[in-house]
C-alpha cells in the first residue's frame, strides 16, 4: 500500500524516511526544550522536532472553480520538478507543532487537547488539536502516532491501509483448505508457513479424508537421510496421482537445492502433454521461515500460514478438546472434586505460561516452547498421584509439575521463579474451595463441585475473548508493552524490505546523507581516555602495593571505551574514503553504510560496544555521556555516586565494590553480598562517598514505580512504562539474607533481559538483584507476576 502511494506521489520521500527510519542525526542547537520529558521521551521529541523542521514542501497552487486568475497561476507554476514538490500535502503540515504541544499538552492523563487525541480509540479519525487537523494529511498522522502513541501504530497502519485500499486489505482472510485447493494443480506446490503452536498436518489430514485421499496421502518428515525417500514419494505420486506432504523442510537445509531442482523439473514436465505428471498429483510442503528456503518455490507456490487461536479462552477450549474426554473427566470417582478442580487448574496454568509470551521480556526473559505434551504429562502425573496417594501430595505435585514437566525447559533462574509463582496460584489447597478465584476480577476460577463435562466447556465459552492483563497478574500497561512490541516488529519488517535510500529530501543522495552523518559522528566522537591524564587521587597505590579494586575497574572500562572509540574513528574515515572511491567498500563498510541510512547501530561497532538497544543517534549521545563520566572519574578521582548504566561490565563494578569491603575488613569475599538502602537525596546532591559500599543511580523500574513519599513499590501510572529509581546505597554484608517485606528485583542491562549464558552460569544481561521494600500486606508474588525488573538502559 505504501509503495503504491509513494509511486503515485501521495507520500513524499522526506516524510516516508522520517516514518520508517526515524530522524537520524538531529541538530539540537535550536531545538526547543521538551516540555514533558516524563510523557514524551527524547527520541520521540526528536521525531516531532524533525517533522516540524524538515517536512516542508512546494505545493501546487489551488485552482478555484470558475476563477480564471487562479487557473492561470496554476498553469505558470514551475515547481513540479522541484525535489520537494508534494501534490497531496500542506506546505508546512507540522508548523509550530512543538509550540502546540507546549501550550496544549500537560502530560499523560491530564485533560488537554493533545491528551484527548492521544487517548482516542481511533487516532486516524479523531480530530487533531488546532490547525494541524487541517494541515496534516492521513499519512502524516502516522508520524504523530509513531511519536506519541507507538503502541497504537500497528492498529493505525491497518486503518490507513483500509482507508486507502479498502477494508479487505486490512483484515486477515479466513482461508480454508477448500479455498487453497482451488489454486493448486499438479505443478503448483502449497507451502504451509509454520508458526509456534500451530500444526497444519491435522487440517490437511481431515481435508484429504473428506476429499477421498485419506489413504493416498503420503507424509514424510524431512531430516538427515530423508531426501532420497522424499524424492521417491514425489516420483511415485506423479505417476499414481497420490498426494505428498514434505514436513519440516527447514530441517533439511542441504537438501533444499535438490528440492528446488525437483520442483523446477516437475513444472517443466507438467507443461508437456506427455510429461508423465498425473493431473491429480498434489505436493504440500511445511516449513518454518528460513533464509535458505528456495525463493523460486515460494514464488511459484501458494503460501498459507495457520496461526493458533490466541487468548486464554481459545487456549483452554483447545487443550480441553484435545486432551480430555468425558470418560477421563469422570474417571477419578474416589477423588472427583480434587481431580476436576486441579485438572482445570492445570489447564489455566498451561494457558497462563503460554499466553504470557506475548508480553515479551515482561512475561518471560526467554521465549520457551511450552506445548501440549507438557500439559499432557502433568495431567497424567496428577491423576496418578490422586489415585495412588491417600492424601494429596501438594509439594510433590508442585515440584514435578513446576520443576520437571515445565521447568525442564526453563534455563533462566528468574523465569523459574516466575513459573513457580504462577503455579502457586493453581496448585494450592485453596483451589478445592468453590469461592477461590484465580485473579482479582473473579472471572477465572475452577468449576464448582459437581460440574459436568459439558458444564466446564460452557464455562470456558463464557470467558472474554480478549485477555485483561490482570489474569496474568500484570498491570494494564502490559498491554501497551505488547502493542508497542508488535508495532516495533512490524516497523522492523517494513524497514528490512526497503531498498537503500537517503534519509531526507532536498535532493540529497544516499552518499550525501551518509557522508554528513559520518562527518558529524567523527566530530562528536569523544577523545580516548589516557591514564597519563589521571588526577592525583585516581590511581593511588595502597600499602599492599596494589591499586584499589574500583581503580582497576576504571582502568578496565577505559580499555573497552578506547577500543570502541578507535573502531569508530577508523571505520568512519574508511567509510568516507570508500564513498569517494579511494578504497574498496568492504562488506563491513557496506553494512555500516546501510545502518547509517536506517538510523541503526552498525554491526562492526556493536561487536565492541556496550549492551544497547538504542537507535544510532541516541547511541552516540549515550556514548558521549558515558565517556564524559569516565573522564571526570579519571581526572577528579572516585565520585560520590555512580550511574550504573555507564559501565560496559556493571557486574565487574559490583564485584570491585565487594572486594574493596573484603580487603578493608578482612572478610572472605565468597560470603559477601549486598543489602540496600533507598536514599531520599537526589543524586546531584550527594557529595560524599559512603564509608562502605557504593551509591548507585540511573536505574529504571519496569512494571511498577517507586513512591518516594512512602518508600514502597506501588502500581505504575497508566501509560507510564518506566519509572526512575532513586539513588540506592549498595552496602556489602556478610551472610546477608533477603530482608522481610522486600521484593528481590533483578537488574538487567537492557529491556530485552535475555542474554547469553556466561561461564558463571548467569545471563550476560543480568547484573544483580536489588531488594525494594513492599507493603506489609503484600506478597512478593504480586510483583513477580507483574514482571517487575530494573533496567540500566532503555530502548528507543
């Protein structure tokens, strides 16, 4: 849709690149201050400011009806060839946008013109505040949605496509096998694109049986050594008219060229009258998305994807229908009530752990492939325990179900904690009471005593189609996170399909844009950190002849930052030379060139960079801030407080602070850990270092917020995803145990939370747990279910 409109001149390259790639490098000298940084993030403000400054066009003069003068002016207009000509836009659609937000917006949730628009359920039709309702066209609205309500971007794009091309292009068609079969013939294969939790084989078997091919459907699952057998099945099928299904093509990477050749020859033979291909022969392939799957097969075949039903209701109905028969449901007469209630509890648990995946890192750090085999095994274990034991063995049930059947897939300790907390909702003695509910809403519960098989199905049918986050123990902001992640994934896919293009109008070529960016980054790139510049108190030799542990930490960080700065400067110089044709454009430089156009971090920088999910412009600003702090530490000596996000390796900084305490007090470092004190003073007012430990600031809380007035974790405010934590005093302590009425909150480097397992057995993204105080009447489970964590670096 977008490409059609771009070719028709309805979408200009300037606004398209701002929408798809972002603002790139932004000149901040004349930028007005962000009036509401708590509601509008810095990257979003960059988009708004860039829209106001760059999205300006030459437009054709208006021709008034029966007005000869205006028609004459239009005839003499010579701006059609101008690179900034736009026939479908106002001259300056975003004129005074930043000023309008300053005057007519008071922050999220505070009544104002902009807040009314941002809170609308349909941003594409809701009137915009002020003059912008008349100057901003429907595509330019998407830029505002991207900047101010990114979580609604996917919905808004669908509305845009529906408006421009028609509703049928914005809705997923409900295709059936009958529809697909009409487009197939003996030379056109059908490719089922596999998605998690959905298997088209059952649907295909039912269709074959209905069509009279139940006994003539030959299935082979590809893998090592299965290629020749699959080829033989195809040869036999072309003669007999049987159907052939090749499952899991992505597992036979080395055989894909051979499959490509087989299908090409099949098509050649089918075109001839005596080609020997039976008219009833059909070929079906199933494969997960894979870069090595032959493109020619995709181009010449019919593609179909089979998404599994989403939501708790669909999950429960599917599991109950697939795994439970009426004789099974009524099959434990001696303990009928515990069996039925715990059985439904297991179904809810299975649905919960599967559906939480849609929330990304807020649900699970790692996306685990929980499937029906885990549930089936757990149901069998439950039945056996109830039949063979006089009393219900709750501990054994929880251990086998949580740590073995499901926990066998879990590799992250914090995910294991979440898994067991979820299970503790359903696998508890309270579930046997009819008034026990699984969530605050009271909608979700086990069936009452004596409920029939059909009664359970009827209850499942009454559940809401769309899940409220409360069923997972999450805040309503979790839906915002889910929708934002969906929008970001869509934008990333769209960007990956774009050809190389410049970042703006004004007639600049891609080479011009990249050269300007390289020159700007070269000028902004900080100088290397030199140990010879160290102040007199920075690297002090102690009486034992060693540097302090924190000084060693600084020197190690300096090595990493210097390596990054050197790589940046050398690659920027090489890139500019390659653009001028003075050296060969290597694959690394070519990918760097593309990354600059897309406002992404180049891979050759990422290899030596600190962990970050920021766009290129924000990443450079972050680097400058980090090096500035390290330089201040180098020149002036150890600071009173440390921003934890500045470190390449914050785990090393934590260890250095423990080592300092261990040497000072002659304690064994193996027995040391941290206890925590939340400080009331803002970081900039902290001027003295503590006697022991370190003061840390700069962490963001996701999934909750910290209320300074009562010094407790409380629910997030609607729409506010992250909350800046106050400064925290990390105090080393020997044999420390978690304090009562606290939540052990894991700290991660980035919002993705997932990392690589290091030699220590922990994720490289995980830093340390901090203990945050909670209300006395709350359990830690509440915040575990909400996915609360602290982050060093936010994403933009």
